[in-house]
C-alpha cells in the first residue's frame, strides 16, 4: 500500500527531477513517466516510478558514453590537448612593459605623423 509520502504532484516531481514543471508535464504527456490524472488539474506520480526513471535514463546515458568511449573526464583532457601552444607568442617582460605604456615604437610613429 502506498503512503502519502510515496505519491507526488507535478511540482514535487519536478523538484525531485531537478527540472521544470513543463518538462515533467511533457514526460507525462509523452508517456515516459507513468502518472494518474485524477482530473484536469490534479496529476499524481509515484516516487518509485520517478526514481526508476532516473536510474533507467542514467544507465542509458552511461551506456551511450561507453559506446562512444568518451567519459566526461576524458572529454576535458582531450579538449585541453587540442588547445594550441601559445608559449612562443608570449611577450617578454620588457615587451609587456612597452605595451602597457603604449609601446616605444607606437609613440615615435604617432609623433612623426602629427606633421612637421
């Protein structure tokens, strides 16, 4: 027998799933989540059905990641390895000081372009 703690309304189900009310309504309407519609305004879901849905979808997603041989930690490492090596473009200490002051060459060029 189910107790009142075993049943949830749509807002409580949305909170348990950490998603919006519209998303839960769509899952119910699409038949992905079993729910009892008592009338136009009241829908009841079982907590055990929600937990089973979470477990099932989690297993499916884990299997998809295994099939692609990419798990999130490897994805981050692969993304980091694709970054270009920019060390050769780094400025030396004296070069960065010149840039902060506007650069020694740029000041000379602007003086010469003002006119005679």
